C-alpha cells in the first residue's frame, strides 16, 4: 500500500469558496467510478482513493489526538479493512462521510483501548480545531478587515473543542447536519444542529455581538482560514 506521507495543510479551503450546504450531498461521478472500480478489485482505484483522502484523515486525526503514530496506524488499518471487505461494502452516498465516520470510530476505539480517553464524548487533545488566518490569503478582496479576521481566530480558541470540531466538519468539510450527527455519535440530528448553533452564537458573543451568524458563516467560508 502507498506509504503515508501526511502534509500539514490542515483543511485549507482554497480550492473553493462555495457554501457546501447549498450543493446536493452526493459523490461526484469520478469518485463514484473510483469506488466502483475499487470494489471490482482495481489496485489503481485503491491508490486513487487512498491519495484523495489520506491527508484529510490524517489531519482530522491529529486534531483529535497528539499521538501522530496512532493516527497513522488507524488510517492504514482503515484502508486494510476496506481492501479486505471491499466486496461486502455497499457503495456509500458520500465517500468522504463514510471514510470520516469510519476513521473517527476506529480512532476513538483505539484511544479508549490505550486509556487516552475515558469515554466516547471526551477528547485526547483539547487544543485542536482552532481557526487560523491563512497568511497566503491576506490580500484577498473581501469585506472582512484583518482585525475582524484576527478577532474570529482568537474567539475560536475559547470555544469548547467539540464546538470547534463541528465548525470544521460543517464549514471546512461540507458535512450535512445529519452526517455530523452520525460522525459524533448523536442519535438525533437535532443535537448536531443545536451544537452548530451554539458554536456560532458563541463566536458572535465573543465578537462583541457586532457580527451576526450569517456574517460569521461567510467568514468561515471565505477561504481565508484554515484549521490548526
């Protein structure tokens, strides 16, 4: 299997500034074909699938725990499982959601087994998922001043880690409320919706209530931030 060679770009959204929730949540034609070829036994499709997601999964995992070697092992174990069970796995509607949810479950089981967390709702790393202003995007022409962006960056550090995670999943990875609920282990999607609502309200309050939720959402989708 391809050797894991993670990068530190951490959820940069430079490739698009479109609000993901306005798009139909489905796999692209290309990814659907890659998955179909993978299920049929194509090693080339396996490498494509791995290359498309290995860095995203690695970066996600390193926001949940400081144990980078554990994250690497869990990523590799996930793809080994996919190879072993590919003829039994149903084609997912969203490959990203399937891989993210499968990876998080596996990582948390490993964290529990190694006594790094006491229960599924806890976090091994408390300082993950912080917003950072992307220095390469400082010159972009938007209505957001640098002072405002720095305020949002600083405000994000004060949110609980779970609220920062839901912001990452929704705004930086384009996950739907239902998908976030499943990833976080909520039986009711409304729990994920409420968590996202509290996250935005928390940011708004820390920004001295000068910014409405819609403006904060626009800032998060502007491509001028990444997760660190």
